[in-house]
């Protein structure tokens, strides 16, 4: 007997980083291959992309804020390394007033462009779970949206097999458990587990295999993150992986391919819908 139908949120990160990413995300959304995206409101392609993103029906597609704390010093430049931010937040020497102002500004930019609150919040390079950041983020959400807060992405590993297991566990160890506890204390919903972690290596066949494994491992409430793009961006270290992810996602046929090896159905849905009371 097949297991009951499961609901999975496939979320494309980095919307607003480039025109190629925006194009891929909007195409995949129109084709029903993803059910969410998170936007980088301080990047060059955000405003142009948001004008098209806001046309998607909010009840059918989650548009969220991709908290971005490692922006390039100038447009088109390289992103700074993550080690400095990790050190400043973990030693709590980061300038908290400036960080708080940055977080508030990103929420405001999202609201101004989309005409509504974000459906959820996650972090570029998972910065939303770092010490200091997570406390300020949870307090801002509680202050800003007391009656209907957006959900927060949990980084709990959803797939503990294979060579990418260690990377998933390191990501979560950077503050995921504490963030989930803070959110629960303030009544802010969180996603289940995080699928989609890998080293951005391999060919298209290996990525299609990963997708099948993640689908089989999924549970209702999980998020499968992805990073598709329809074009290369100068200086992007993950450009080739983005193109492969886009191709692999286009090959998904939700009515047929979203089944695991045992025949259980995996239905694509925005996580907001799964969090609504029955």
C-alpha cells in the first residue's frame, strides 16, 4: 500500500541577483516546477523581477525575503567571504544597530516592491540563523507581523546519506536549532527539513539523480532549495551548477515524475498552504 500523498515546497533561491536567475525562476513557476522563491532586495535585478513576480497568485506561489548580508562592494563585483561575518556574529562583535537597520530595510524594500509582506524568510548562504542575526530577525518579524508572521526556513538536514551529508550538518550547526527554538517561542512557524544541499558539482545526470533522491526523502513541510538560472553571470562561482539545476527542474513532470521509488505521490505546493489550519 502506497504512503499518503506528501506536500513539498521547492524553493528557488537568489531571485533578483541577475536577469538570468529571474528568467529561470519565472519560467519554472509558470510551468509548475517550483512553488516558491526568495528575493534579494538589494541586488541589481530585484526591482525589474519583482514587477513580474508580483503577478503570480500568492495563494499558489510563495514569494519570500532572501536575507542578504554578504553583498558585493560594487555592482557586479565578487561577494565577500563568509568567514568574517561568521566570526563577528559568533563572537557577538558585529555592530548590532547597523545589522538591525539592514534587516528592517530589506523587509521594507520587499514590501514596497511586492505590495505585501513576504510569505517567508530565509538567508543567502544561510545567514538568517547566525547568532545576533537570528535574534534581530525573529524580533523584527514579531514586531512587524504580530498576527500573521511569515514562516522561517529551517536548516535541519533532510537527507543524511552520501557525500553532501557533512555539508548539510555543518550548515545546520551554524545556528539552525537555536533559530527554530527562538521562532517557536515567538509563535513564528518554520519549515520542516532542508533538502537540496550539495557541493554544486557533477553533471546533469548526477543532478537529476539527486533530485530523485531528495523527492524520495521528502516529508510534508520540507523545503527543497534550488538555484536555477537561464544564463551565466560574470564571476559567479556556481554558474554552471545553476544552468544544470534549471535543466533538471525543467525535466520534472509534476503529474508523473513527482513520485518516489515506492510510488508515493509528492505534490508541489507553497509551504504557506501546508501551514494553514485544516
